[in-house]
């Protein structure tokens, strides 16, 4: 229940805190090759990657795959699931090409087993699309995103978790392709569904609202972008109260819009707050930290 509980809260740091001692205890009592130890290791690797602690996450995810392959020589599904989870961590850590190769293999193997699309093959398609997005291969991502979204809406409806995620993914990819006028209404729908399902102050809702603000920003609609970023930040201040890097990300986005509008003193204050959060949470060399430093220098 530990990992399920922290996932519901949408906070990777809250997932890491209970998983680290649990993983240590499982390895000590059961051994590193026990199925439960491997499962906890894989879950911890994902939580670490989500918290931008990629240097710790990737080796753990690789180890979990190697141990699963050793223990499940005849269980192809178990190995495919662990490859999928390694790909998630690699994608989060900026290793998009390796993630794409893994996920292509996973999806191909799952389709060979099932003979048609199902929850597992569509899940692989969705994650593969994310990796294509990370590699800026948006034309490759878009049909997979549409496939996954169509499947989930048809089988489970708009309110289903993966349907909501699918609308957000579709909006993001359209925006990356420069199709902001199409992305904005899809992003508005994704936000409305997320608010209805999780409430306006849930971390996942805040991230989707921030994405919508970014679509306005890309469309040069600074009025709506600023208003939406401000709403995100005002809510986030009461949600992320323990130094989470999410708050720094939201501050950076609002600061960037204000800088674009020439409102430099307010932008500088936000950038400085963002830099302090990123430096403490992620380190001085993290790309997010460096990006804020560059923005400050450019003011």
C-alpha cells in the first residue's frame, strides 16, 4: 500500500521517503533477487527519476531489469514489464533514443502475444509516444497518442485516468508541433476532466493547468498565459511546501512571461525564488537550474 498511497498524493518525494527504507529492509530480509525486492527497487527507481534524481534512478532500473531477466527466463511478460519501467526512467532522464528502442521492442512483443490492441499494447504505445516527444520526433508521436486516446475513450470513457492523460499528451504534442490553436481546446478539456476527477489543487491538476498556460504562452496570448500561470502558482504555494522542485518550475514559467512583457523586477524576483528551489532540490548543475540562471543573466 505504501507506493499506491504516495502515488495518489502525486508527490515523488513522498514516494521516495517510505520506499528507501522499505527497499533496504526487503533486500536485507528477503535478498536482492526476491520478487518483492525487485518490485520495490523498480518502483523506487521510477520515483527517483520523477524527482529528477536520474543518476540514482537509471542504475536501479537497469539492475531491476537484469534481476528480472535472471529470475524469469521463461516469463516473457515479466521481463517486458520491467523493460517498460526501465524505459520510463530512461525517458525521464533524457535517454530518449534508448527508451524508444526498448519500447518499440516491448510493443512489438506484446502485439505478437495478443494479436490485437489491448490495455498493455496501448500503454506501450502511449509511453513510446512520450519518448518520441522527448526526442522531438513529434510526427512519430502523434499517431500513437491518438491511437491510445481513442482506445481509452472508446473502452473506458473520458473520465478514465489514461483518457485524461491522453488528452493532455495530445495537447502537448500539438503545441510542440506549433499547432497551438488546436492544442488549447484539447488542453482546456484535459484540465476540466482533471479538476473533476482530482480537484483543482491536486499536483497532477496543477501540472496540466501549467501546460495549458504554456499553450497560451506559445500562442503569444500573454494575457491568458499570465492569468493561468498565476492561478497555478497561487495554488501550488499551498501544495508544495517542502522544497519540491515543482514550485520552482511554476515560478520560472510565470517569470518568463513577465520578462517577455518587459516586467523585469517581478520576473527577477520569481527567477531568484525558482533558482533557490532548483539549486536546493536538484543541484546547481541540473538543466532546470542552469536554465533559470541563464534567464536571470538575460534580464
